[in-house]
C-alpha cells in the first residue's frame, strides 16, 4: 500500500481490510466460502443495497429539515 499516493484510496483499502476482519470474527469465514449459491449471494447484496437506500433517505430527510429551517 506504500505505492498508493491517494490518501482516500488508502483509507478505503484500510476499511476493506478491517471489514474483512470483522466478518471473519462475526461469521467465522471469509468471502471465499462456498456454502452459498449465486442467488443467495445476490439476495445478500440486495438486502445490503436496500439498507443503503434507507440510510440515504434518512440523511436526505435530515438535510431537508435543516434546509427548511434556513429557508423559513
């Protein structure tokens, strides 16, 4: 990672590494696991993306409330 100049890229790589360790501790396996079908992997992905849209909606709602306060 020493050859990477962009600090944002370094941060993301570090977060991926940390996330991998959390998953290993929590689930006792890595993404190399073979007990899930492709459809099951896609189901997991869909659920994660659904969660992400909820986080986006929450943050957008907060921003709209702040904006409404300033616009009033």
